[in-house]
């Protein structure tokens, strides 16, 4: 298991709170809409071996809703993968 760094489009409010709106993912590397952010908290990724802010998100991939964990690791964003990418 590993992690894959991905581009993320964010909304940042007046207080500096970050909310992911789109992630670049999918088979063709297209922008995928983040439908909902359920929770965000500082947490370790046990799969990728990193610590950051974990966002529990619901994304719309090809018309199907999926839950993902999106991590903000010092303004570098990643998702957990089954590969050994870093």
C-alpha cells in the first residue's frame, strides 16, 4: 500500500478553513467533484505511513458515489493507493 499525490481545488474561507471541492483522479485524470466532506481531523494514514489532516469525502466517479480519505500533508494532497507509489 502507498499514497498518490493529486491536485486538489479548494475553497478557503475567511478563517482559513480548507474545503476540497474537486480532485484530479479517475482513469483519465479528469476532475472529480467532491460532493460532501463528512469530517476532517488530524490523523495518521496507516496505509501510507504519513500524518496530516484527513478529510472523509464523498466523490462522484462516473455517476457513482464513493467514500474516500483525502489527506492534506503540509499542503501536499494525497489519497491512499494499493500500489507502492510515493
